[in-house]
C-alpha cells in the first residue's frame, strides 16, 4: 500500500510540474482585450472560437453553425459577435473587410459582368 501511495504521489507531482502551453503574443493580446471588455471564460475555448471563426470564414454554413453553437451554450448574439470579431482581428485580420480611412476616396464600383442583366 505504501508503494501505491508513493507512486500516486510521484504521478501527481509530475502532473503538477508539467509545463503549461505557452500563449502566443496574439493569444495574450486577444485575451487581454476580452478581459478589458469583461469577458471571462476558459482561455483555451475563447482562443479556439477565434481560430474557428478564421477557419470558417468564407464558408457561410460553418460560420452560422459556430454562431448557433456559441449562442446555444449561453453567449448572447452581441457577445458572440464581439468574441468572433476580436478573434478575427487578432488571428486573421487579412480576412476582415477593409474600411477606408475617413476622407479617403471611395473605392471604385465593381464591374458588372457582361452576362448580368441590366438594372
């Protein structure tokens, strides 16, 4: 019995001393912004939601499924938008629409394909 206790103690000590996964600068920034806006929760899950949003971008069905899932587990629509939006700013800003700076010229309209009916 003493050997079993020693083994359990040794395993518990190894688990307690195991290195924790290192957060990236993006993780730290994202979590700090969420904390500043009074968002709490499991950091790994919050980071996961952000990465999922980046991965799901461009596939409406997956993006909607993610939003539905987050709301089903208790996030409000506003909270979901904030978590996803800030996550995309932190992890995949290249996927966000570009907003022109105030006073900048408006972008040129997109060309209409020749096969499109005239309005």
